[in-house]
C-alpha cells in the first residue's frame, strides 16, 4: 500500500487521475456517484437514457497496466516495484491428488490492498475517451455508467450505439471484457424507450428500474420502488442526499412510519394496538421521515459545499484533496510535550534554548454563540505579542483551537523564529496534528507551514484552568476575539453544524407532532413531552408491564373488552366501575396495600404519586411507581379470572 500511495499521489498531483471514477478514491462515495449520475440526467430536458455496464475486474491485462503507469508518470523505482509485484504469480488447483498450475498474466490480484487502485489506473483511460455529443461516462470501481441524451430519438440511438462501440473497442484493445448480459438500460422518455441499443450483437431491453450502487432508480426518478425495497434505518437513510427530498410527501411519510412502527412496538414490547405516535415516542425512535430528511440535508451539504441555512459566502469546511497534502516522504509524525502545572512549564522553559519563542494558543465559543481564537507569544527580552481572530458563529471550538495553532505557526514562520514551542490545552487538536496524513484543512495548513518554516516548531499540551500563565492569557484573548466587531477571519462551517441544527429543528417538529396527533392520549397524560420520556429512560428501561401502564393497552378489563376478550369492562371490586388503568392505580381497593406504600414514599419526596411528570423529579419515587404498576399488571389476570 505504501508504493500505491506514492503512485496515486504523484498521478493526482499531475492531474492524471480521472474525476469520473468514484470507487476506491479518497473523499468520494457511492452517494456522490449516484448524485452525479442523477444530476447529469436532470440537467438534460430532452430524450435521455442511462446504461450500467459491468466490467470484468479479474481480466485486467498487465501490459495495459504498465502502459498506463508510464502515461501517468509513475516514478521509475515504484514502476519497478509494481512490475516485480506481478512477476512469478501462479494459480494452483489441487484435485484428486493432482495439482495443476498456471502462470498469471492478468488480473488485479483480488483481495489485495493495491488491486482496486491498479484497476482504477487502467480504467481511467476509458473514462477520458472522447464520446459522441451528449454522452457521459463515470464509474464506481468496475461498474461503468453511461448517460446519454439527444434532441431526437434517432440521434440518441446513433450516439448511444456509437458510444457503446467505442467502449467495447477500447476494452478489446486492452483485453478487457464487458458483460452485455449484466448490462442494464433505463430510458427516461417515451421516445427513448423506442430506440434499439446493441452491444457486441447483444440487443438490450429497457427496464422500468435498475439498481445502481444500492439505490433503485426508476424511469420517473420518484424513488417509490426504492422506498418499498428498504427495510431498516441504515438502509433507509443510505444515499438520502439523492432521494431524501421525497420524504416530505404524505404517502412516503406514511410508508416510512408504517415500517418503523413494527420495530418500535418490538422495542417497547407493546401490544400491536398501541398507536404509532406513542410507540415511537416511548421507544425514542425519531420518526423515519425526519431521519431521512436529516440525512438528505447533511449529504446534500457535503455534495454541494453550501447550505441554505447560511449565507452563500459561508462554505463547508471540506477535506483537503490528497494531492494538496505534503508528499508522503515529507510528512512528519510530531511528538508533543505534556505539562500539568505552571512549575512544569517554567522548568521546561528554563532548560530551553535562549532563542526559543513560547506561544500559547486557545479557542473559545461563548454562550451567545460567538467564536474566537488567539495566541500569546513570549519572546525573551520582549513584550508578549497577542493576536486575535474571529470565526463565524457556525464554527466549533475545535476549529478555533486549530486556527489559533495555525496562526501561531504562520507567525513563527513569517518572523523567522529559530525555535518555537506552541502550547495548546486541546488534546483533540494536538492528536489531529500528530496524524501525518490528516486531511482537515487547518491541520493540512499547519503541516505545510511547519514543513516550509526555516526554524523548528514543536507542540505541547497544557492542562487548562490550573493557573498556567500563558494559557490563561490565551484564554482571555480568545474570549475577547469572539466579541470583536469585525468580519470573521474564518468562515468555513463544519458538517457538525448542519447535523446539530437539523436535529434540534426535527426535535421540535417531533414534539409538535407528539402533542398534536389525536392518538396516544393516555401516554401523553403520563408523559406530556419527549423530554419527559428521555428523563424516564435515564431512570428505567422499557418493560412489558411499564409499557402497559404508560399506554393503557394493558390487561385491564377496559382494554380486554375493547379487543373482545371479555364480555364486560367492569372491575370485580364493585361490579360497576370500569376497570381502567387509572382505576387500578388510584382507586381499586384490591391494591390498597402496595398503593399505600407507594404513596408514603411519594409523600416523603414531595411529589404526586400518580403524575409521572411530577414523579420524575425523584428517582426513588419513580422506581416505586414502576414497581407498584408492575405488581398490578402481574396480578390483574388472577384478579379478573381471565
């Protein structure tokens, strides 16, 4: 993997790796591949179609690989390693006491770390081949996607067949086979469905939908078949950046909640008559349509680099492309000093070279959401230098800590300090810097700055708020920086901002639904808000008996009569009162002894014995109520002779 890393770095640096390959490439994903394909389809409002072509991964011809390595400028020493890597490879078959062997001359050695990268190097040539107008290629590993569009059906037929002929011709030239039998075609207009497509004398028949990278695409791109196919949350939210916008539709929301309801009932161990609203709330399952919309917003932000929640000039903080990192040979794993007290810092500084500059950094996010970063630099014989920097309110403390360190590095470099020690109380920032291949943009800039600085720069972690003078000064400066009345010095928001904002928004939406929906009234009387349910979960687990108490769907005669198990709903205690959950908890004389014990505990705690919102103020009272209700449920069948 080390030599493959050198090959891909050199090729990427020279712009020789295709941007149309989404598989086995850093900072790409299946979602990005599907998004790119759909975007290409939607941008064309004329006749269009899509074909998914399957290539044979194990048929990569090694002379073609070496030709491509020379084309992308592979360093000679690495070229020699790869050439040696492919030599003297044999395949052996043992059967019935005999052994047959054959020398290998092709294939990307499946299962090896470098196999997928060698495959990409070969296939990149295809992705850059000139195709007829309106035709576009992209790939994810060995899944090749061809999107074609044209103004007329006849032009579309000519162009798509010409493109397929070019693709298969390239394949024959490098001894790489494509499988017509595994190739699928999908048309997006009535005229497009009438054309004739052939590949190596194989005629294609259009399908109503195809599965591409786990997403079912239909000819109308409404994703209904995909929604019918998905089952559980990780699968449902997969590629939501592409299709999640349809979760706003009433029919889609109903379908998603119907699927989720079954899992919620299992989680709370409730009767199947419990409402969806109550089941999801008691299980603390965020409604699936909201989870899909959250995933859609997050993934769409990743794909577009912006968010409608923020001004256009506030952009997403994206990872640094691999080719913009330092060359692997120049990357350094930094050690760091650790100081717990002011005395330890002073002792270290007394031993340091007299020309060493000691710079303390810090980042801060205040309660009003403002964010600041600062460093205070101590150079012997001179007054301390303090520099302050403001970040956009969407930024995090982690970003502020890294920005402060970066600015301290740039200060040391621009002033040509012979030796600098940079102190930070952020262990997360120090660990990020110690990762030699970290792609965080601020960390990458720190690595580059340190590498190109003439003097030496070291890093140290110090414990915060223990009286270390430099750290306290940097902390004060960072707080003042947050209050500066100026344009932010750093305006790239983290994806965590979108996640946090969306989850907070959807929590409010969920609470509003929970309150307004007519179902689950018994549950809402006990637990009027989602926050009450969260509090209950922190004190006790869902049980079969507790769920009966909180939903009213229990072994009471009121419920059993409702589901036609008993002839009447009255309690045996007097033969006239309806045996509801409220009756057996608060009034039924059959349970007077355990009720009295529970009421005594609640009286001492100063809470209402049958109001869950009040009970949750005291853990002992809550546990007492749960035990009391469990006692009732466990004895109801015998009491009712059911």
